[in-house]
C-alpha cells in the first residue's frame, strides 16, 4: 500500500498517490484531470487555479489538514498583487502536495468548460409580477404645507395609481431627494407588492421616465449545477440563460456527503453556504454581462432547490436532514432581502422569494415542478421524474398527488463512471451499437456528426473526444443490452460469448471498448462492469421510488411519464425504458418537460398568484418516505435487472427486442467461476 499522499480531484473524482513535493498541476495531468495551463507552469497565465479543501471527507476516505499543500510562495503573491486571486485559491503549478488533500478544479480552470444544459423552456405565463414600474409626478415642496418628500411621493402613488401605502428602507431614502430634483419632480419607482399583502415596498427610483427595463432571476439551485434565467419582468421573456457547477461538489458529490461534511467539520455548513452564495454572485454578474444590462436592474430573484441546498443557501445547518425524521428548519416559503443572503451582484434592495418545500427530502424544486407540470390537474395518471443526483418524483391526477425523493447518486451526471465526465464539448452524449456487427458509433457535444460520418475527425479536432457524460453512458449501457453484449443481470460477456473483440478482459470481468485514441495520446473510453453496476444502482433507486408511489396509489401502470431536469431533457426515452429507469409505459406517452423546476421558478417570478397557489398546493401533496419504507429495498433489488426482474415491460417489448444471453459470472482469470460451472 502506497505511503505517498492521496490526492482527490473534484468534481471529476479522479484520485491517485503522489510523492511529496509533486506540483498539483503535474498530478492533475498524470491523472487526466481537466486543469488548464498555457504558460508552462511559470505562474503567469493563472489558468491552473485550484481550491484545496480541508476537514473530514468520509466519502473519499481522507482527512485533510492544514499544510496539505506547500506554503504560499512568491510567485503566487506576485500574481495576487497584480491581478488578485479569490480567497482560498492556489496556483496549481506552484502549490505542491505535502499530505492527503482534496482539490477542487473550478469551472473557469477547466479546459473543457461545463455545458450546463438547463435551457429555458418556452412557456406562456400570465404576467403579474410582484415588482412593477410606476411613473409619477410628485408635488414640489411647499413651505405652507410642510411634508417630507417620501410622504408626497406616497400621496402621488395613491392619487395616480391607487396604491394606498408604501415603505422604503434607508438606502432608498438616501437617494430619494436628489433623484426627485434631477427628474424635476417626475420619477419612476419600482414597487414590490407581496402576494401575502401588506404595504408596497419601493426598491428603486429613477429620475424621469425609466425605459432601461426591469429584470428578475429565476435560479434552479441543484446539487450539481446552478442554472439561472434572466427574465424581463415586463414581458416575461428570458433575455439570457447561464449556468455553473455547484462549487459544493468539492465537499461531497451527493447530498448526504454534504450533510456528513457539516456533521464532521465544525463550521462546515458555513463553508458550503459561503461557497454557493459566492457562486450565485458570480453567476448573477456573468448573466448580467451576457445580457448587457446593469446588475442594479435585477430587482427580484426566485430560488428553487432541494431541502439540503435550501438550508445551505439560507445559512441553515442541514444536519437534521441527515437523520429521521428529516426535519426542516422551515418548510414555508421564504421572503427575504438580497443583502440578508449576501447576494451583492444585483440591486441591494432586490427581494428574494424561495418556494416552499414539500417535506424533508422533497424540496422547493419538486414544488416548482408541481407548479410547472400541474399533476393535480391531470385527468390521466402521470408520473413526473425530475432526474438528478437526488431524483424527485410526483405521481398524481385530479384525485390525489404523491411525492417522494430517491437517492440516485451522481452516476447519471457522469460521475463514478470510469471514463465519465460532466456534459462539456468533446463528451460522448449519444451512442448506437449495431446488433449484428457489435460496432459502436457516437456523437459528442459540440458536433452534429456521428463518429462514422465523413468529416467527423475534422469537426472534433478542436474539442477532441474527452470522455462520456450521463446521457452517453445511459445510451451505451442500453445499447449494449439491445445488442446482446450485456445480459439481464447486467453482466458483460467475453469476446467469445458476444462475438466481438471489443469486449476485453478486465480482471475478473470484461469491458466494452467504445473509442481508443491511446496510441495518439488520447483517452481510452470503455464501459466497464463497474460502470454498469453504478448505473444499475442509480436506476434501481429511481424505479423503486416510482414503484412505492404506485403502491401507495394502488396501481400497476401509469398513463404517461414525464422526464424533467437537465439530464431528463437529454436522455432518450427508449433507452431509459430499456434500462428500466422508469415503469413500463407506451413510448409515445413518455415525454420530456425540460428544466421543469426552472420553469416553475420563472412562473413564480412572473406571477404572484402562482406563489399563493404553490403555497396551497404543497399542503395537498402526500409525501412517501423512501428512507423508512420497507418495500423500497424489495423494489430496489428487483430493479437491478435490466430492464427489471419481475416487471415484463410489455409496452417496451412491442418496439424493442431484448435478447436474453446468459453469461458466466466468471471473467478472465476467474477460476472460481470455472469451478462453479464444473460443480453445476
């Protein structure tokens, strides 16, 4: 066993032992970690910035102490003096490894930038935002009728717009008088009117007629990605969409890992809160720049998130969510000010609305999906699956709506996969395997051509072929099942059993080779037995959650299935069914809703009546707790088979033929497997 320090890179999860004194950049390159550098390690370009993390990391089996990296050196100090480094950042070419360490590679330091595929769906929304613009003419001050400027502004709003009472904080009051005089007693005010009632709040004021627009942010704060839609509060149009990786990944890829980090590291919850708020500030600034607007014009933000993200966003300790009865600090909606939450990359008086949570593990994101997809208004029985690191499911119709969450883990996002990566240019996202020849072809993000098409090599020369993302691994495993390379138990056959030399021995098991550029210094991309097991675990959790809801509803079939979320929007419904990710249904009744949680956030941003509606709706949804439900394990085990051990998947059988090979569990070098056959 190596005594050299262990280095774990996030979000890739790649790890290795390196001698003390090895530069972080060198370790990253040897492990194939996506860490940029263009200056040859001279500390000039700053492309190799990394963030070391300290504390207990049970998921990685490592404790990181101060001194895990070398001391801050003169090169880093020089760069910091000239251009500035974010607190906690180090230059990978300068920092050397001294002890076990977990190192996060932020998105801006990655060569192949993450493609956060949570685009805004087109949706007709009745516009009735909480924040609106009002142009008023205010009486000038009169010595014979002494009143304050604010009081005369309030009177103008009452007389001209029938708005009875308003409030303003001190920061607004300090700019009121110069603005009134600059506008010659004509001003435009932004008024926030809460759906719960009360006085309207003046959040901004401009001299004269303001025609520069008014904007809000709808933010879907996920475990893995943060997606934002900058929305015109007058028209409802999405003027820009952007997204970044959630930097909390360095504390744990899944929710329970982050709860464990908070449990085992005093102040760990505050670290994670600071990290996500900084990321939201960066995202807000970037999306305003992309749209070419002043960030001060962002006067409202709506958040949707799962319960752990909800608590960490609000600065609440998530520890209670890690153990039964999974109590939330508060399940109600939240109405706050931007500065209360440390959000400074928007108007300082911007108002924040966080949708209510349904229960301890079913959060505001599931509430947003319910607002967007309206299962309680469906005449037929619909199953809505928001696929992600923590999947959330809704099952219902006009009679009743049920909800649960299921811990699918990060495999669907490309993590825990041997050649896995996030969705970025160069990542394999589509796979087809010829059932006769067993030969694969694939597409990568950033190129519309298949790998067998003329011009593919030239078209991918810039991005390269770098790995396989979540949708790619789903299609690869499903195609392997259709082509007879994998049996119903998920076992990969040998070359002799499958008839293709692409099935290669790998210890006691086999792997299927999709792409090999190792002779040119490129990656070798294969689907290993471990990859299939990771996908089986994830899809079994998803299916088991759906079956629990169906048991509670007393049904064996659903009328239709809706796949939601960034991942759900990019997977093939046929391949999802082949894997058994979801219960059997006619393929034409399995559809994608795109980023339904983000759409729900936009609806709440643009229509205050929708906020009142979802606050009522969450109390009408019945929560099913998978963590304590005895039948969850039974459903989970049966769902390990592909597509399923007991469900016949009759609808799927109408359109897809699944061969039934039976491969010996022993692989290359597995003498135990051969002995078992002789005894049989």
